[in-house]
C-alpha cells in the first residue's frame, strides 16, 4: 500500500459491474475510492460526478470525445493507477487481458472479472473457498456470477461432508436490463452447444476437487439466472442437515415459496424494498421449501443476481491481495456488514 490506513482503490471500466464495485468500495471504512476510468462519453460516465467520484480517461484516444461531451476528467489511467494501491478491472470481456501488461509494468495489484480466463492471473477467487490462497498475490480473477454461486453452494455442502457429485442446469438471463433494447433473445430458448458448459470447469479453477458438470441455456428475460442442481451425497442425510449446511454460509440466503417469493421478480422487488442499491441480491437465494432430499440424493434450485453476486467477492479480494486482512472470515464479516449481506431476516417464522 502507498501508506496511510486505507486501501486506495481504482476501478477501470464503469459499467454494470464497475459502478457497483465503485459504490461498494466507497461503503467500506477501510477503503478509499480514488476514482474510476472509462472510455464512454454518455449518461453512464456522467454518473460519477453526481456521486463525487473522480473520472479518468482510460484511453487517450477517447479523452477528447469525453471532454467534448462535457465530462470533467481528473486525468488519464496512468495518473489513476499512480494514486492507487490496487485496480479493479471491470472492462468488457477480454479487454482486461490487454490491460494486464500495463498493470504489471506499473507494479500495481489488480483484479479482473469473470469474462477473463483463469490464465490471465493464474488464480481464481471465491471468498468462502480460497481467500487465504490469494493473500499477498499481485492479482486474482473474481470468477463469473454463475461460477461464484456454484462454488459458494458446493463449498457449503463440501464443508459439512455432504458433497459427492454435483450436476447442474443453468437458465441464464439473455442480457443485462439496461441494454436490453440493444440485443437479447425473444420467443426462444438457446441451449449452449456443448456439455459441459464452461461454468463447471470454471468452478474447478477455484476448487479442482469439485466433481461438477453443468449444462446451460439462455432464456428470454433479463432479471437474473436460475439454477437447478442434483447432488449425490456421500451418505443419506436429512433435509435439516442440508439446510444447516447452507445456513452456515452468510452468502447463501434461504428463501421460501411460501413467503410469496415464487419467482425472480418477487425476490428483486424485495431487494428494492430493503433499499439495496440497484436492488442488489448479493446472496445466492435458495428455495428452502422446494429443496428435496431423497436418500443420498439432493435436489434444489436457486437464483443468482448476476449483476450483484460478485460485488462482495471483489471487496474481499481487495483485502486479500493487499494483505489488509489475513483472515477470510473477518474480511467477509466486514464486507457483509458494510453491504448488509446476510441481513435478510425475511418473514416471521423464518429459521
Ligand atoms: N454483467 C454481468 O452480469 C456480469 C456478472 C459477473 C461478471 N461480469 C464480468 O465483469 C466484467 C465487466 O462486465 P460488465 O457487464 O460490467 O460490462 P459492461 O459492458 O457493462 O461495462 C464495461 C464498461 O467498460 C467500459 N470500457 C470499454 N472499453 C474500455 C477500456 N478499454 N478501458 C476502460 N473502460 C472500458 C465500457 O464503456 C463500460 O462502461 C466482464 O469480465 C464480465 O464478464 C459481468
């Protein structure tokens, strides 16, 4: 770190993930958001000024267009990196890989996101599974939304000795809501061409011991992903044992059909009512009353808010890489408190 008691954080790419990461960083008492960089010159890059966040030009080729659009620029990416301890690259798929050389030359620690391959950093991160292995590294990759959910849930079963093999079907949202006028699918379902889909092998980049196979398809809606899982447990177990395993994770929230949470839109509405920024569901929302145990077989379904789930992981990855917190559980507790993760008491009678 460059000194002082707070971690100085830069965000490169102020889109769906970048703006949520920036807001979450600003909520952490032990972090300072130095600024955000982007190349866009429209309403999206006007937002940082409304929040008192400094905006930098990520690419000199776009700086003039940004200034011409009336955006006040605090400087270029080099200036942002020079003032920061760590940069969170939230640029679109595969652009971050091209930025890595600059980060390495500058000597700044960096985090990339799930659009990049594991090989870009050689380490893939999910806080509950492998926080400690990221300690002091120069870089990591916070895995994709789907992969984060898979590792969170399967790790919870693994920690309690309830995980044998895991087979999942992923119904993936077609595109993000803000850009759904620009693309997406209608009146069809689009299966991924290969089995396994990439998320299962990706989960193994965090935990190579997972026996996991995924299949995926795209569905014509934008709210969130929905997963169905079938698990072979090493032994017979009760439904309560399984629920206790999931309850032990602060990043899995058990929800109930019986509470009226019978679909993705209802859960999103509840997040809005909780006053969460961008209606964010940071947890995996798993239906406890739908969950079924049959001998040594376990079946369940859950919702993944693709725009939100990786945000707490990114905050923890910042503490791990900078070595600001050696204990993963302690970092997660701080992140959870700042973002309100796990504070989702729900209906009366909810265990
Ligand atoms: N959208 C999701 O649901 C989601 C979920 C989990 C992980 N991710 C991953 O997060 C990363 C970011 O995805 P996103 O959905 O936020 O993308 P996005 O397209 O919403 O945002 C990307 C931002 O980067 C900016 N940008 C483009 N080129 C740039 C450059 N050269 N330098 C700096 N900024 C540049 C764009 O203007 C935009 O504001 C990707 O790796 C993606 O796979 C996305």
